[in-house]
C-alpha cells in the first residue's frame, strides 16, 4: 500500500469504493450542519440555567452533548474527505485528529451512558434521598475519571505510533494493525453498555412495582435516556462484533447509523424534554432581543 501523506507513518489504502462518495459526503456534512449548532445551544442552555445545572441528570446530558459535539467534528471531516479526496491530499495530522475522536468518542459515550443509567436507577428508587450529597459528588468523580481515562489512553495511543489513515472503499477512518475485539477499550465499551442496560432494566422494573409514586419528570427522563441508549447499544454492537464477509454497503450503513447517534440524541431531548426545550428557546430569545435589528425594530414600534 502506498502512502499519500507526507508523514511516512500514515498509510492510505488503495481506492476501491463501491458506493458513490456524493451521498456519503452530503450525509456526513449534513449531520454536522444540523447537529453542531443544536449541541452548542443545549450546552449553553444547561450551563446558564442554574436550576438545570445543579441536577446530576442534566450535567450528564451536558457531557454527553460535548461528546456528541466532538463526534460531529470527525463526521464533518469524513464528509469533506468523501467530497474532495480525489482532488486534494488531506494532511495526515488532520486525519489523525478525526481518527482519535472517532475512536475514543464511542467509548466515551458508552461510559457516560452507563453513568446516566446509574443516575436514572438512583432517582427512580429514591436512593438519592439517603445520601444526596455523596451521590452528587460521585457523579462528578465518575465523569471526571471518564474524561481522564479517555485523555490518558488517547495520549498512550499516539505515543505507541498508531497509524491513522482513511479507507476510501468504506468511507471510514483506518487504524493500522488495530484489532478492536482484543483491546481494553472494546471490553470497557461493551461492559459499559451491559451495565447501562442492566441499570435501565432495573429502573423500569422498579418503576412498574412502584405503580404511580414516581414523579412524571423522572419517568420522562428515564424514557429519554433509554431511547438513545438502545440505539447506541444496537448500532455499537453490530459495528464492533466481527461478522465474516460483511459487505461494504453494510459497513457504510452501520458507520452512518453510528454517526447519526447525535441526531437521535438531540431529537429525543429537544423533542421530548420540555424543560430543556424551554431553556434552549430562552437562549435563542435572549440572542434575538440583543440583536441590533431587533432593537431597531422595537424602537420604531414605540
């Protein structure tokens, strides 16, 4: 395999694309264009609203949104490569950044999803009433440890000389000599999904047994957590577990499905979470009120 990058460690596999790059590029760039602004609005809305920021559930949503925001950056890069790969040469280090995000982003989201499931289990079972301050701090510890783990393993991955590239036939980032099934991250990712699924299931069972004593808001947050989690678990499992003679079309479909997770996440929380939707609308209205055109229009109105 020849190298198209200036850096000798970056190997570019030969072009054997079976699917047109145009729809792939449009889909990836479209995800970025649609989701990135909404992610930013959600982050600002939660951070500025003190009533939301003090709740562990919304702090977890905040960090999941950050992870989704980073993943859209890698998705945008893949879209640009699909559009222009045959015309220009992409810098190897630019590809490396997108590769690291796409490699560690899913694992980060899986771990945070398990923490979110723990939060829903705790709230549904009223455990937070016993040691509220302790649990509140533990969420911070878990989230902080997750960030540190991802950063440390990313640095370790770079220091070992991992080869990053891009597979034009599959429209995927490519890691030379990488075997996900045998890596620590694979087991952590699958364990996180397993733990998360168990906690969500226990929360549902507890909810059924309690029969109407749980607050409506907590039930809604449980449903909002389960929908994107189920989507993540199914797509992640199909992408990660080895399947013999997997067709290129299926690889591309699963890849696009996983990159579409931020879309599912945003649609669920802005579509079903009235509180978050109001907070986002408040941010938009404040920006509108402060805009020069709005001020000039209102001066003419009085």
